[in-house]
């Protein structure tokens, strides 16, 4: 089954404790992206990757890192999480057209 | 920078009525305009999209119209049903890069 998976789905952590949210897709998509969703603010892009070893900042990249060492995986790294990073995070992928995006199930993060 | 504005933020209709959600975009190079539906607790999913060489597209009870001159596009849902209740997001691509910029969403409630 074609899908985008994320782990973990729920995470509670404390300020400053490094964490990684994994994202994996099995559709051989070149393009992958991370979004955060906050009430009243919609979906805001954090980082995106157009292919292996190619990443770029989105609209809200501060406090986040990403890597794209393999085509199928695009982890999101929070080196020193802060409470303002409490949010719902979505990973998405799309093919060469980079248009129709398929979203993962979401990761709900709470930073205390 | 580029942005997508979406109105209204909330919309309540009676079952059977029509619902219209409107978006405007700022990037003249945008040529792809998808609409996503997000049910409560779920991931966003593509419901319909339109490209700049087409003025209107229909799929059963939903339709999207595009006015490139005015940089407007709209989602029309006819004969609404309770299962249409969700948050709807419009988006536009950032020209050749293909990144999607999302509107802030419209929460549609269909009352039985």
C-alpha cells in the first residue's frame, strides 16, 4: 500500500531534550516536506527536499533541522525543543510533478 | 513574499445547501491550485485540483473555478451533507519550485 508514515504519532518532551520525528514514504517520491499545523495558522512549511542530499528552508525553519540521506526517509530534528514548538506536524511527499502531495498521519508534539 | 488568503475562516450551512470557499494568491507564476479536506483528527487529503490552463473543473458535487486575471480561485460544494463537515485548505504552488503555499483553512459545518 502506497503510504507516508511518521513516528512517533504522539510525543511529550521537555524543553531542551533533542528529539527526532521520522518520516518514510514507499512511493519513490523525489519531493518531501515538513509542515506544522497550528490553530488559525493553517499548514506552514518548515523544510522541504527536492531529492537526496537536497534540502531547503520553508517558511518557518527556525529551531528545526532535516536530512535526506535516502530517498524514502526525511527525518525532522529538533535539537533543543522549546514550548513554542508544541504543534501538530505533518510530513508529505510528491512525485516529479511536486504537485499532488500525500500527507503522513501527523505527529502531535507537546514540549513542556 | 508569496501568500494565499482564504475566506471565510468558518462557514455553517444547512444540509442540502451550497457552500463556497474563496482564495486569492499573490504569485503570478502559480499554475497549480489544489484543495485539501481535513476531517477531525485526520491528515489533509486532496479532493480536487485545477491547473492554470483550465477555468473550471467538476467532480460530482464539488467544483473549482479559477480566475487567473484576478488571481482568485474558489471551491463550490453543492447539496452539502453532514460528512462534508471538515476543514478545507486551498493552496497554490510557488511557480517552478512547486512548493505549495496553503491558506489558513475554512472550517465547514453542515447542520442536518
